[in-house]
C-alpha cells in the first residue's frame, strides 16, 4: 500500500493485494521505482519482504514511512532518504543495496 501527499495536497493510494499473513511467505514488492529524479514526500510504503524496490536512477524521499521485515528497501538506485522512518516488523536486514562492483554508482543515504 502506498499513501502519498504531494506538495499540491493530492492523496494517492496504491495497494498491493498480496496478503503475506495468509499466502506463502514470498516477496511481493509494494513499489518499484525506476526512472530518474523521482521524488516522494510524506508517503507510506507498507509491505513484508522487498517492500520498496529502489531499482535504478536518482531519487529523493522526504518524511516517508517505510515498513517491512526482510530487505524491505533494495535496488541499484542512488537515493536520499531524508527524515524517513524505517519500521521493521520482523527479523532481517532493513536495506540491501545491490552494488555489483566497487565502481558501481549506487547507494542509499539516510539523513535524520
């Protein structure tokens, strides 16, 4: 499920129908962010495993709530997460950046 408030005060809802409590515990992404220069302000990303696939490009997240249990933020992107809350609902790693080599231009920055 994604709930977003943009600076224009629009409310966006996107819900993943996968129910990890009752279905097989496989990964099901809530959002896949691909492209360049995407921004998210005061958004809520709720999921289980692999909640937010920050796949590729340069992105900015501000004041977001991101929730999951295993590697719930992952991908190859170059992203800044400013004043975001990461809420772990299980046991596992929070972040899994997919850097292939030392020179790969990927990484996640978490501020405040």
